[in-house]
C-alpha cells in the first residue's frame, strides 16, 4: 500500500514541478481525485478494522479480569500485539491522505487559468 501511495505521489509531484504548459491539469485532477477516493476508502476500512481489534481486545481484557485463565490472557496479549501494527498502518494511511489533500489543492490552484 505504501509503495502504491509513493508511486502516485511521485507522479503528482513530478507533474507539479514540470512546466505548466506541458501538463494536462484536468486529467491530473481527475486521476488524483480517483486515487484519493481509493485511499479514503482504504483508510475507512482500516479505521473500522483497527477499532474492531481494539474493541475485541478491551472486551477480552474485561473477560480476563472477570475469569482469569491462561488461554484468555494469551488471547489478550495476541490482540494487543495485533493492535499495534494496525495503529501504525492507519497512522501512515491517514498522513498519506492528508498529504494528498495538499497535493489536490496545489493541482487545483495550478489548473486555474493564468
């Protein structure tokens, strides 16, 4: 996912640094909007998954407090270990989408007639 985001971001940044007349700004706006939509969907899905894992970890922790067993304790640890990479992944997606919003604003600014 990160390579996908980097490739697109590199393409857009190259177009933004290119000569104004050599870029089809309307097409770049369209392509970037489509890619941004994909990333927003991906971000939403990962938010839901991250929240679900957090909820299951909390519920399992509460169950462990009420009924402490080794198996439930291991499950709590596994869910907490799984939660950390989900948070990191979501954080990276969120920051990438925020960067893309800035790129979209710059594309829109350059697409306006001079």
